[in-house]
């Protein structure tokens, strides 16, 4: 699993705890390239049975798949990501 460090928090801690003149370490922290990251949501497709009344009065039964994160349905269960919220489908019911 990847871990990320908040640059401002690291520099603030360095400034609080470092004794003496700021050294090369602080300069490297300030100048190092940073990544713009966002937390990845993980979900799974949950099967739900749906029964709908047709125009002729009969009922049609089918299965729809709902994202466990945003609770919205998706026609394509094989999708690795929810098209609504972007959750990565890693749950046991993915396929």
C-alpha cells in the first residue's frame, strides 16, 4: 500500500524540532516534486432482484447491480469502476 506525506505538515514539524539554521534537508523538502493524490474508494457490485410491471400487466423480473458505495445501479456488472462515483470494484461480487 502506498503512503503519502503532507509536505506542509512535514516542514512544520521539521521547523518545530530542528535546532539551528535550516539545512539541506529542509531545502529538499521544499523543492521535492509533489503528487496530487486522492483516496481510492473500494466497493463491490451488489446483485438486487427487480420486478417491474410491463405495459400488458405482466411482470418482468431481472437482476440489477448496485454499487456498494453510492447505491446507484449499473447495467454493466463487468465494469471495474463505478461510472457514478468512481469506486474501484474490488469486492467479492465484482464478476
